[in-house]
């Protein structure tokens, strides 16, 4: 298939390279045309243009706009730029075209966009894409939402991007292979793909937080050896300092848990790698961003009346990591100072 790739950063480039390796023709557009030319010269894309208009013209050339193969355009841009990119792209698209949003858009926005584009005869597919910078080698997990016909047309794209059946051991050794076993799934109509990806990222928040907290406990397991009892009424004393005199090599534990443990995962693999290179993680300041999906997952849990304490706490921990609760802590300082004359810490 001939496709237009909008956004050629780390994700877009990796996806383009997988598509080309599978025999597809990928023409790309990015704001930095010089960088796009370098990617073309490296063989990462089939061609590049200086504008979205030029990209649409190239993709449409030789494509039957009224047949079974419409113009297909893949957007791999940040969620906050999707709307502007889409509005510009629509100036040049025609009836029958298909636009795939591979970013982390809010599923409600994806539903709205799909409805808007359907009135123009253009299909909008929301495709939650997981795999990061490792997707080029490992393949991408694709959570797809959209009209069944449009998704079917784009199946060769999804097959090329996904890990394939060998990406994980099979849970059912029957002869029939489900789409999910290939690494991609049409989760439902418009918005369903980004809804599933939203929850996927919420789960990711919880998993990452559990690892972080566990390793932090291990990191501080030698606190008893450094403990000095001061008789300070402001701080509860450690009951048995001698219980916490373990000088544990956290990097080695991470490596250990990768082998045969029930908590093993790709996230743990990545954690072990970063701890191996810098045991104190000195290049990080501890402030953790949240890109939106965690918040949206919590919002949806509230809308549905479903408890999600782990994901919610993981999200709030990220807020605290950026000291967004600092003023509240100052209020606590003030109250304690006023009612009990407690020292400020």
C-alpha cells in the first residue's frame, strides 16, 4: 500500500521503517524538511514533501479514489497538535480517504472527529499505539477503533506494524488465530481504540508506581544502620533500627527479578537496564510527568462509578513528585504550628 506518514519523530520513523520492510510505500511529512530528507536518504521513508498538500498529492497519485484502495494517511503527532494537523489535512483530502490517528488522543475527541469526518465521506480510525522506541524491533501493540470496512482496508498496515503471532506465547494452541494474537485488535467503533489505550496507560501508571515504591523500600533498607535516636517529639522513632540494616544492591535485585519471578515484565527489564547504568539514578530529578491518559482513566472510572484506587493513587503520586502539593503541606505546617506549637519541618 501507499501511505502518507505525518510526523516522523522516533515513533513515526520506526513505524515507517517497519512498513517499508514489509513492502509498503511510505511518503512522509514533518515540519523539519531537512530532517525528513535525511530520513529519506537513509531509506527510512520512500519520499518526503515540504507540505501536507504535497503529501496528499503524492499519495493520491496512482491511487484509485473510488476503488478499494483510498488514500491512507497516518498521523503520529502529539495529542495537542492533532486538531490543527487534521484541519490542515482536511483541506486536501477527498471522499473515500482514511485518516489514522496513532497519537494518544482522548477517546471522546476521537469519537467527535470520526463523526465530523464521516459527514465528509472520510473515515477516521483511532489507533492507540504502544511500543515506544522499541517498536521498530519488537513491533507495536495496536488498539484500533473505527468503522469495520475502513479497518479492513488498513489491515495490511496493522499486520506490518504489529509484532505478529510470535510476539508472545499462545494462550490457546488451536488452529484459529485471533487478530489480537497478531498484535492488533479492532476494539469497537470510533473512539474504542483510544479508550482501550487510555486504560492501558492507566494500568501502566499503576505498574510503574508499584515497581518504583518497591525499589524505594529496598533502597532505604539500610536506614537502621544510619539511625540516630534524637528523642525528637516531632518525628516518630524507628521501633527496631536493627531490623533495617540491609545494604541491598537494588540493581542486582532488579536483575534477579527478571528471571523466573512472577513480577517479571518488559517494564522491569527497562528498570534493570537504567539501574545497571546508574545505581542512584543521579541524572533524574524525581519529577514525573503525566501526559493525560492517567487523568482520563480516572475520569472515566468516576463517570462509570468504578473504583480504581491504584491508578488514581499512581496519578496523584506523579502530581506530588512535581511538588504540586507543596502549598497544602505548608497549610499543614501552619495548622500544627498554631494548635500545638510544633516546629516547622
